[in-house]
C-alpha cells in the first residue's frame, strides 16, 4: 500500500513539474523581442524647427546667402544627448533643397535620432554648367556642411537646444550631397595635392579646407558618413582612424561611377574624375575602418531611393548605425 501511495505522489509531482516547464516555455515563446532605441522605431511623432540659420556666405556669383537647415526631433523624448544625422540632398549642385530628404529625416527620428536637413550653396548661373563651376560649388558645399557640423557642436556645449551628442554626428548625403559629405568627412589639408588644380584653387578661394561659412574655430570631426550614390575625388583621401563609412550604390550608376570615371558636366564634356565605392571601400578595408558597401545589382543613380528599394535601404542605414556607429 505504501509503495502505491509513493508512486502516486511521485507521478503527481512529476506532472506538476512538467506543467511548470510547459508554462515557462509558453511564456518565453510569447515574450516579444525587447524594443531597443536606435534599432527599433520607438517614436511615432516628431517635432520640427524650421529655417534655422547655421551660417552665411556668398555664392559663385557673389550674392550673399543665409544658410539654413530644418531640425527634426522625436516628440516627448527624455534623452538629453542624442546622435545627430545631417542630411544633404542631391541635385547635381544646381537644384534641390532641404525638404528633399525630409521624409527620410522624419523616419530616422522614429528610431531616436535627431536629424537635420540642410541647404547648401549651389550653382546659380543658369544651365548648362561646366565642370570648373561644378567643382567650385562642390567645394563650397563641403564648407557649408562643415559649418553645419560646427553649428551643432557649438550648440551642444552652450544652450543645446536640440539635445545633440556632439561626439556622435553622422553625415548622410545623396548624389551631389553625398559627394559633399564624403569630402567633409575625409578630405584633409595634407591631401589637397590629390585634387585637380581647379579644385585646389576652389579650396583656396573658399576659406581653405574648413570653409568660411560659419562658427570658426571648432572641430568639424564626425563619427560616420553615409553615401547614397556618391563619389570621392581620390581613394587616398581615406586615412586611418577616420569616420566609419556606409555606401549604398547601384553598380550601373550612370552619373556617379560605381568604380571610377568622370562626373560629366552639363555641356557633355568630361568633368572631374571620381572614384566610386568599389574603389574607396577597399581603401577603408586596408586601414581597418569600419565600413559597409551595399550594392544594388543593375541599379542606376536613383535606384537607392526608388520606392521598391526605399524600405530596404532605410533598414540598411538603421542596422549600420546601430551595429557599427552609435554607442
């Protein structure tokens, strides 16, 4: 009788343990993945501050211009210091404005970033424009981007109106904006000799390597560059310990070469020589710089921002930033 009773008790205990294990497994299976800032969208609304003046300068034709940007922030965010992404639009250095990348800027705020879309100086002398003038405005755009970086760095150590962590500033550009972003991120004074003579002259005529568009005396160092359909004047502009790099580029790009070629002017003449991501990412690899190249097979210049690719490209950007850039 005693053995039967013990056996029954043992079976009951084993059954109870089995139920607990099954309940635990069910709970684990039902628990969703944790929501992580910068990896998952945690905000649904944003706030915008429009037409913030970050600098001023003169155009190629000598006209004075106020340089402005729009700032986007996650609404009701309690974090005081957040990574900043500055976005530079495309447009062949002749067209476009800061609203062109507003949708992408807003989407990035959903993940907890502060973003800013900027206007920079462009050619205003009419179409067509030759390669020398294109080079001049490319250098001016680089200087304007650096002024925007310095503006936020000064703000971060004074009023910090926008809650920016000035050690985590990222440049993102498309097309001509990507070329300007790559120059701002990688061109050093010691590398001006790599440029064609008219481009070197443009640097000398526009305040040197740092430009003269605003907030002088502060560093314009950044943490990463994201180039969408961009190019660089020379791969050797990438040196050790420079910003992390993400490039998204179609391998059939007819405007900015995937490997190397010329950026043609609007007169149909060969413009300045450019090297594309298949070349300069190898340089980044050689120096041990964290980088990623996303190639769109048979993609043309606009492919990265086409509706069919837009969602994937956004996730590529988010994953790169979360895995390799932000703390």
